[in-house]
């Protein structure tokens, strides 16, 4: 699996790119994603995540994690149907491009303090959440939300068992 990590500079205590890649790789493996798949993982500040949230989702506020799928059947949008979307162009490299997960490191720090656990654990939770969105999980209704939350807990347990 190719996991491309991009970290904004200046985040004191932010986990290293290798650790972030390892956690993302564990999530993808737990979800049995094709080993040839590619994923972008971007760690940004509050301002950037708010800008992206506003621009793409119409929510002018910061958030903890955003997931932008490159898979046509999983394009976010409450009012859109597949017929309303522009045609999806498959990359010529035959690699499964899942999309990007954008994590707000400052928000992870805040939430870790509120939840009384480590920033690494919070980062793992956010990475898991974002990747699950990319592979089709959602939490827009109570049933799917329970399923997604349960899967998040399972994968977090697997990651913690491996000592991440």
C-alpha cells in the first residue's frame, strides 16, 4: 500500500510520518483493502481544515477530520446523485486511489486532553474514522453510525494490541 503523508510544519509533538503511515496501513489491512491501493494522509492546522470544510462541505468551522474519496460511488454530497456528478476519470496507472484523509493536529490535541488519553491515540482514532469513510462507512443514520463506531473500536483495539 502506498500511503503518502504530508505534515504541515511546526506541530510540536506530532507523531512522525512513519507512525502515521503504519497506523493508516493497519486500518487498510483490517478493512482488507487491495494492497496496491494508494491513500493520502494530510495533517494540517485549524485554519486549513476550516477552509477545506467550508469550501467542500459548506460548513464554515473547524473540524477534526475530513475524508475526500476518489471513488465515484462514495463522493460526499447530501443532495447529489451519481447522475449529477461529473464523469469520473480513472487514472491510467490502475492503482486504486482511495482519496485523502485530512486531520487537524491542533484539534486532535484538544480532543485528547478532553478525553484524557494520548494525542497518539486521538490521531489513531481520527485516521481510523477518516479511512472508514473512504471505504464506505458513514454515520448519517443511527444504524450505520453504530456499525461505524463499532468498527472504529475494533480497529483501534487491533492497533493498540500491536503497540502503536
